[in-house]
C-alpha cells in the first residue's frame, strides 16, 4: 500500500462529512483531496482528481452513490469505492458488491470503521461493517449453490453417481461390479456414459475428474 492515500468524501450532510474528514485526516497517511455535497459534484471531482478511494453516501441528491459509480465505469480510473448507508438492506448490499465496491459501511459504525475501510480498499481488499457480514455469507452460499447447479455432475443418474464415487476411491471396474452386483460390461458402459456427459477423455480422465470433484459427488 502506498504511503499517502487520497480520498474524496461525498455526503449531503455537512456535519457528518466534516466529522468523517477529521477522523480520516487524524491518520497522517490519509489525505482528503475534496468533499462533495451531492452525487453530481462527486462524479466531477472523481473524474478530475482520480483519488485512490472515494467514500460515497448511497443516498445523495442528483445522483446516488450507485449511479455515480455506474457513470464512472466508462472511465479508466484506478479509484476504489466505499459506500456509506443507513440501511441494513441485503438488496442494496448486493448491488454495491456487484458494482465492485471495496467497502460497504453502515453510517452508525462509520466513525469506528472508516479508516480501516479506506486502508483495506486502497490495498485492494474488502471491508464490510460487521453487522452486515451475514449478507456476505449468504451471498457466497448462493453463488456456490449456483455454481453447483451448473456442474455436469448433476446430469448423472443415481447409478452413475455411485459408480463415479467408487472411481474416486480408485476402484477397478471389476471391483465396482462386485460391490454393485453388476457385470463388468455394465460398469464399463456406465463409465462411458459418464465420460460422455462430463466431456472427459483419456484413459485416466475419469479418475482424475472423480478425485478432483470428490466433494461434489456426495
């Protein structure tokens, strides 16, 4: 992380904005380059000054924080974004993260979190107010579930899943046949069908796939 971090603060409440600036500049490494009282002013200042971090209130006149960042997507800026909000709203949180925000802070905890949030954002890391971490957990779980739905493993029949589980245990076709009370020829036919569904090729391709995806086969 660079020694000096330049920041723009955008919030339509001057007292809150002034308080944030005092807290931020108490750290010698942090420099508030400018302040904005609304989204339109913030947009122009960020384009002009290209700060390291822009701290944006979600709800501002003229342009809200989300709209400011959407507008700035058309410019090749290295600025990282932190959103401030009064609302513990999951939809707003997901919108912020989808826009590439590095930080999402509740105003009620901003006094305690703002310096750490700015430093994290400037380092390319994320910082989220602790009361909102459950939103992040739910988001990660939802994304994992969506990824699981796209796995070709889900196209396998129950019999094929059982066979690939045994393949993952390095069982031969003969051993699999004995365990499942089916012929070796039937096992081989199942293995070929599995390979076709998974797009797996080569003599050891199925074994490699089965071992690599063992946790998804349960």
